[in-house]
């Protein structure tokens, strides 16, 4: 048995498996890891990056590319805040906050993961900003990014008495927990439905069933009974029952479900 799938940011899982559950999914990836590590953040200058959410859900963590250029002595570390944004600039109150200890900032440019203990809920299509500040008086920290800017749905920012838009981006990856849907796929989510086209064959070149419908990222959707396909040969007794969709779920994992008889 084989499967062929075409969809927008969708993959399939095969068999009588449990419904898909919420999982941290990479949403925005900006200037990563970046070609410029010269922009300093210190007590007089905060830095930020605005972005447009592509997924709705809880912003559980972000990744930044940072460097501590003077890793000597006791330093205060960094504060990371999430705010709403409009026209690339932060607005309103703080939605989530976290701290980066000085010991977590590498002495050469490297990845730093920031986890929000109380995540804020993002809405797809809305703009937000990640802001990085410190009470360190000298220029010990730098946030890597790209110059000139290449991200069209937000901008690099700095604060020297007021936030302003820069002609550069700062490295940022955002990770969102997408809400799980009920097992029958009938529940509503804020993530827009995606069209899934599934061709199911029992042998090379043979495609006896084709099914097309809309389902939602992060949900399970059962195939109509008329589209259920029983396997033959080594797949005898197995049946293709439906699709579970998640943006970053690789299609090759679904194929291994078949090859190794996991949950099929």
C-alpha cells in the first residue's frame, strides 16, 4: 500500500491512531541565524523584532541568536517581552515575559531558547513584537540578524527613548502550541482549514481511491466510509482510516507507519 498527498502545509498519519494533540510548531523564522552580529543592547538601547503570526495558539517559546561580547564578572542578563504591534511598532501592555540569565548567553554567536512560563495566545494574521532589554550599562550583549532587512511582515526595532523601525531584522523563531481538535475533526479552530488531496493505491501505479476535502491543521479527520481502503498482501487486514494534520509533520513518518505496521 502507498499514499500520495498534496496539500498546503499538511501531512498525513495512517491508521487507527489517537487524534492529533497540541504540539509546539515552528511558525515564524526570521533572519536566522543572521549575517550581522554588531547591534548592541544595553541599558540605554533596547532591541526588538515585530512579526506577523501565521498560526493561532499559545506562544510557548522563541529562539534568538545572541552573543555576550564581554563574558566577565556578574552581569544582569536580558529581559524578553511580548507585546502586540501595529505598523511594525509595539503597542499596549506586556502579554508575556521571560528572563535570560547572563550565563545562558554564549560568548560567541549562538542559539538561546526563551520559554514563557505563562504563554500568551496569538491570533493568526495579527502583528506582535518580541522586545529585548537589559539593565547592563555597557554594551555587553548583541542580537544577531540581517542587514538589510528581508522580512516583509515585521521589522527590527530599537528603543532610545521610544521604539522605532530599523532597516534590519533580528533573528527570531516563534513556536506556537496549536489547540487540539476533537477526534471527529468537527470542532472549530482559529487555524484556517487546508485542502488535503489523498490518492491511495494498493500497488505500484494503481490508484483505486482518490479523496479530497478540507481539514484543519492539528486535527483528525476520518475518511468517509466509501473511501476506506483495505490493504492486500503484507498489508492484509489493515485499513486507511483518515488523516491527522500538523504543519511540521513529515510525510515520510506517515510512510513509516505503513512500512513498520505501527497503528495501521
